[in-house]
């Protein structure tokens, strides 16, 4: 139960990641908008008890240059909110002199507040609205991977046409007993009416260029299983080339089926059998992950409905 719960949590985290991301973006954008609004409001609130006085000084800039810089900085605020700008004479009058600071900070507070609204508050509210729209859409139409075994079996049981599991062995001889077990595997994966079709296998070391590509137009073959033996050691130049060849021909319709029956029989009664079996399974699981192909482990001498 603990393992099942942990796997469910991981699967749910993966499926719900886009929804959580949209929700997180909405919250962060709203926080940024509120922060900008808070800064603007704090300027006004402090102005109730403190007199803002404005002035400037510079070693290298004169009044004309400062006026040009401020004109560019506050251009969005003066244009959008129709706030009055400053003349060069007004900027020159704000320069610090023996008289000290110059009063009249309210005008500057309005400009700073307008600039914060344009640069921070309004864009962040727009982004928050977009994230909210995406979040609502994901909640209404939660994305599910219909290629997962559970959904494949569920859809197969509802389909009026029997689904078919196409099996392509790699360096694997499918005898009569294992052939019957593959039929049981098809039913466990695709529903009670599903059937398995064993295709000509690949020899070890076969060049993918010399092997025919699976027919992607074969709608009857809902899933193609690349069948390998757990006893074998996965090799990128052989098993990897086999998987990549199938994945290119049938994107999203490949599953790596690893038969552990021969390996289990070999380990029967040996010390540390469970540990060695788990290590071998992990090796193939990592190999499938590397090649972006889902992995399922089967025991063709003990089929699912045996």
C-alpha cells in the first residue's frame, strides 16, 4: 500500500503540474501587483504626516539633461494618465542651492504612483488574469494520459472493435506457452476482448536499416510491445537502436515489455534472488526511461489471468 500510495502521489504530481504551475503564477502575479499598489499607497499615506520636498544635484548633468531623462522616465505616466510634465525651467528650479530643498512633492508622488501602476500593477494584473484563465481551463478539462495502462484497458472494454496488441520480439523466441500468455497480457492491457499478434522478431545485433518499420497506419494495432528478456543486459547499440526505431515509426504507441520468467527460473532457490531480480528490473526501467518508452514487466510463464 505504501508503494502504491507513493506512486499515486508521483503520478498525480506529474499530471497536476501544469495546473499547479498556472495557480502558482496567478498567486505570484497578484502578489507583485499588490506589492506595487502597496508602495504607491504608502507614498500617499506617508504624505499625510510628512511633507515631501524635491530636489536634485549632479556633478555631470545639467538641468536640460535631467529634464530629458525625466521626460523619458515619466512619459508613460504623463501620456496615459494625462498628468502634467515639467518644463526645463521647473527642473532647473529644483536644483539644490543654498535655500535647501524645494517643496511641492505631491506632483512627484502622483507621477511615481502612475508609473508603478503602468509598469507593475496593470501588467501583473493582466498576467494574473491570463494565469487564472489557464487555471480554470485546466480544472475544467484536466489532462489525462489516455495511453496509460488503466485507461487503455478501460477504453478497450468500451470499444465495439477488439483492440490488438502487436508484439515484436527482440532476440526472443516465443513458444506456445508464452504465446498464450501474450494473449492474456493483451487482455490485461487493452480489455477483455483484446488480442495479441506476434510479429516476426529481430535477431540480436540486427541493423535497423535492414528491418521493416511497423505500419503506423495499422489502426488495429493499438499498442506495440517491444518484447525483450530480462536476462539480457540492455545495450544502447542493440536494444536501444531497436527501441528508437520503433519509437520513430510509432510515436507514443510503444511499450517495452520485459519478460522475467526465464530470469526468475534461473534464480530459483538462490540466495539474494529478490535483490538481484530488483536490480535487473531497475536496470531495464532506467533503460526504458532513457529512451522515453514506458516499461512493463511480465512473467509469461505466469500470465495475468492464469
